[in-house]
């Protein structure tokens, strides 16, 4: 996992609830919204094969943005471009000045022959104060594994430790590539709930890459569906009803999204416009 410095940015984000298929255009101006990280017209090819084509994406303050798409859609490549780990053939990536990114890659290879406790792993990430290590491990619910060997942790425990490492760097954007890989179904829901709490308590933004459509979309503020290009984007309900999404994942996936409750202090209509609450907590089903 890496923490990446920022560069100055000046960009307008799309409308909060927009859901656009490829080739559709707005007839109104988008409201200017501060973005932490954005990509414009990102294109990337290797060996004559197009991997990404004309990708636009924005991540705003305190947002959970989920990047979805079938295998081979270019999700991890897009993340690498946004983080500066690879350079686009065309397009530009902008980062807000002072942005600190905590990155959890899809795989964290650990040599079992090397003795490395969780506490030592976190110290290698730059943490010098044991109290800070204890604090962040408690925050992610992993305080009991501090002296355990990293290589012996379960999938869920390891993901919590990786999150703790990002928090030690005081990141204001977490980029999590398949954060529930190797975690059982119950553990998935717990990790997504933890990510939501971190956003709320720390004011973080989160970019998630995931295949777990039914759970992760219900926990997201915005969803961007790609298959080399942006197929559709917007609030989860709008994306789940978009013909491009249904074509890629099938009608059962769209119905599964509708089965999950997404609690907010407000709610959106399908166009993304905020609606007033109706008698207490608003829930979407």
C-alpha cells in the first residue's frame, strides 16, 4: 500500500445523480463541485489493444465512489492511472493540492518465511508512536492482532490492518482495489460498514473497486460502471436501471441492488436530485 502526494486541481464534477450511457450528453451546465481527484478523457492501450477509452471520473469530498465492471474492463488500470502509477496515452489526471492518498492494492504478497508482526508492519509504514498504532487498530476493530504474525491473519483481519496503515498516514482519500478479496460473505458486509463509518467519522473520500455489486452499490454514493469506456454513472438506483448495466450484469443484478437498504440523512430521486426526508431516517429498498 502506498501514500501518494497530491498536485493542484481545478475541475468541475458531474451532476450528483447523473446516469449516462456512452454517447449521451447533458443539455444543462453541471454545477461546479470541488473534486479531490479527477480524470478527463483518459485513454490507455497496450500492444495495439485498447484498455481504456475516453474515461471521465470525479471523486468529491466525503464521497464513496464505486468503480464496477466485468473482468477485463480496465478497472485496475484506471486506478493505476489515477494514482500516477502508470501514464495515460491521452488525457489528464488532476489532484487537489495537498491530497494524500492511501492505496490498498488488489494483492498484498507476504513471504511467510519472514517474521513480521502487525505492529512491525505498521511501523514500517512510517508510524513511530505505538499509541497511534493502538488507536488506529482499535478504530478498524483489529486491536487484538497487533502482535500476531501478518502472514497468519485471516483475509478480513489483513484488510483491516491495511486500512489501519492508510489511516496512520492521515489520508483524505482511500483507494481500495477489491478490499474484500478473500473475505467471507459476513465479513464483506462488516468491512463495507467499516468503510462507511470511516468516511463519516474522518471525513474521508473513498474510491472502491469491487465485483460485489449487490452489497457495495448499496453502500455507495456514486457508481461508475466501465467496460473500457464509461457505460453509465450516477447514484446506485439509476445505474442499476440503466440498460448498459443490465446488459453487462443481467436483470438479477439490478434486482439485487433494490433488495438492500441504503440509509442516509437524505435520499435522491432516480435523476440524482435530493429529496426531503419523510418522517425520520430515509431508506431505499
